[in-house]
């Protein structure tokens, strides 16, 4: 049963990350799917995507800081 779960997980990963439809990914052998997921190119791509995500989080954090600062400035100006 555990191997079936692992195979399904592997096929879903292949489908999500390789622009392959799930039915098509299900026809690919487990060894080919594992080789894809274990490849250096896939690892590099994942690292690149993680870097992009971190960059987006940093941008959102900076915008939140700007918004907070504008709010604090508006409060200060109202008091005067």
C-alpha cells in the first residue's frame, strides 16, 4: 500500500512540475518519474522557484512597512 502512495505522489509531482497531464504522468514508469525528480535540472529549477518566492515575500514585506509608515504619518499629521 505504501508503494502505491509513493507512486501516486511521484506521478502527481511529475504532473505538477513538468507540465504533463496527470493521466499522461500515470503512464510514465516509476523509475523514469523518480529519475526526473532526482535530476540536477529539477533541483536547480526548484531552487530557482524558491528564490523567486523569497523575493516576492521580501517585496510584500517592504510594501507592508511602507503602508504602516504611511498610516503612522497620517496619525501624526491628524494630531497636529
